[in-house]
């Protein structure tokens, strides 16, 4: 296996007409289909384009796209060229996009007509970018991407080496942080540890039909799509998630493998039973979920509906460990996220000492992982113990059988619909509003999305009545949305005379958060 190459080029040679990926519209309308021969040709041309612009292995490119027909081709092109590539959320504002483009040091930036309304502002704010391209049209400062690609040869790059993503995970200081892992420096097509998991654990192979209903700019969807294509399977990319269309696509394409977040399960379960029963989901062999806690009742219902095909993992963009459970182990240990398959788990107390079975503390992984947070040595140092163990900052405990249970989350991170949101960005912004004296932002229960963003504000002047409170709430939410993507902004605002703070100034956010979670009967 070590001598075999796993990348689109290998399948283009052996199975050129096999479908590498197909697009599906939000309403179920079939979109573009790309064969392995076409994907390999696209990736080669894109890699040549980057090389013609003076980029070499280890250099950086960034792209901000919706689930676009060229998204996976672009990712593979950067990968073929041996580059670091940063996929940026298409939901971000110009200000947020520009920060990531600058911070990662991208020499090339690519976007689409979908982001035309902010593209010029991004260009003006990213003077370090040397070349900018756009799909589906152009605006000032951007060249047509497909024209540039078409002018390049389709031959293989000589001595091509594996590239790597450098994706951004929000930091507790309020600014996203790039998670950087050293390039492997190995020939293109050399399998990596994630491929071993996706192929070995989840069975990805040339017969796999993989459904990707989530935004491709997130770590798990992007990485799993590429790994399925390493294995030669077909990826079905939904432009947007829709619960009924997800079931329709499973039936239409005989999907065998898919990855979801728990909120997707919730929305599918909330469909009318007659609608759910209309679709045949018996082809599904593996349904992976991660990114957010799945309520025990929801998972029981999904296993009852789809069968024991649910697989859960706990891991991070940092790649420092991988915890896994299948349906049978989960049914025997309800609520667990599994056992460690990569890395050794340790539960550590506030004093830095390892805790016994059953006691909650910070979850650490012992292993060979070597990641850093780009341009943030302090955050990197905080993630490691002197033993070299590293943490994602989550809190949990181990049972006697070695199964991990998560009990809290790092630094009040909010997970809404599978998307990680750190409240500090909204807090920092609202603090500067002239009508705000003090503010706390945190997650509160939401039946559909797990959590939603809530702001509790001590205003300069308390509203005189409900109408004034509603008007001020609307004003503050709109103010947030001017500067941050909607997912990071409060969906509601409550007002108080003052917030609970220690005399030193430390905010007791936990006291506020506990009030809102008490009625939900859960803390995560």
C-alpha cells in the first residue's frame, strides 16, 4: 500500500470516466459532473498557474467560495502545487476575509461572483496579495480565473509534492487563528493518517458515494471530500443543506457514506413522518457526525431510523488526536464520544496533575502531533503541557472502559448548527457601541441548532419600556451585522442594570450562562 499513490491522477489513469464529484442544487436540481480525468486536468492546470506566478511548495494561497463547481478542483490544484491553502467562509464580511488573507500571508487570492459585493473592499485591504482571480465574472482588481487556468498546460508538475490546508479556528482573543502543521515533503499521492481513517475505518473505496451537505470551507467537509477522492469514490456536493433534499439525494444517488452535524439530524427528524418515510435511505452504510454534541435522544432516534450506521468522532482542526465510537459502543455507553484511535487521552486538573477515572478535567492528547497557531505563539504555548501533551481546551472525563465523555467546552465557545463561534468578537464590538456600558455574549439553548448566540447588555441608560428595549436590541444586532458575519452575531439581547463581575473586573460569565441553561436540563 505504501508504494501506491492515492490522488485524482491515479484514478484518472485507471478510471478516467468515473465521476469524481457532482453538484446538486438546493432544490435537488442536478448540476455539474466532473470525472477523474477532468479533475486531474483541472488540478494540473491550476498547479501550473500557481507555479507560473512564482509560487513554490510552502507558499500560501487563499480562496473564499460558496459550494462552487470549481471548489474541489481549486483545492486539489493548490495541493498538487505543494502549497498551503486556506479556505475562507463565504459568510464572512470583507473585514473578516481581509484579516484572514493578510494573516495567512496569501500571495494569491481567489473568490467568485457570489462575493462580488465585498471583493473590491477585500482587494483594497490586502496589499500583500500579488494576484487576485474571480470565478463567474470580475470586478476591479481581479482577473478571470478560468481564462488564466485555460492558458496553462495540463501536464503533470515535475517532482510534485503534497500540499496542505491551513484552516482557521477562532481564538479566544476574538480573532481567528490559522492552524499550521508542517508540510510532509512527500510525493503527491502519498496517503496521510486521515486517509487511513477514512479508508480503513469508514471503508472509503472506488464504490463509495459520499454525500457532503455542509459548506466545503469547513475543515471536516473539505478534508473528507478530498480523502474520498484519494480513495476513488464519488462525492455528491449539495449547494445548501435542506433536510428533505438530503433524503432525496441519498435515495437518488444511492449514497453509501455521508458526514453530518447533529442539527442536520434534528431537522430531518422534525420532517413529517410521511415525508421521512417517502425516501429509501437503506443504501447508507456509514453516517459520520461530529463538530457538536449530539443529544442522546436524537442519536437514539437516528439509529432507530437509519440503523446502527452512525459513527461519531471528536477531533479538531489541529489534528492532535482522534476519538471515535460506532453505534454499538455508543449504545452501550450513551453520551460518549468514543475511545482514542489517534493519541493517548489524559484528563488533567487545574494543578496540572492527571485525574483518575470519572473525574472531569481538561482533555489532553499525548502523541506525535506538532501543530501551531499561526502568528500566535502564546496561544500555541497554552495548548501544550510540559510533557508535550496538547489540548483543544475541552473538558471531560473517562469511564473505566476508556470512553471519553465531554462535559464542557473551551472558553465559552458556542457551537451553533455545527459552526464554532467565539463570543469575544461580538463582545469586543458591542463594548465600543456608545449605548453599551458592559456586555457578555454566550451560547444559550436552541432546539434546532444546539445553541444560539445571546448578548446580555448593561446599557448606558436602561430602556424605559419594552418598545425601547426592542428598538435598542434591534440597533445592537444590526450594528454587529455591519461588522461580523451573521452567525457570530446575537440573535437576541437582554438588558440588565449591571453584569456580575469580581472586584478585579473579571466577568462571571458562567453565572449568566447557567441561568439560561438551567431550564434546558443540559450544560452542553
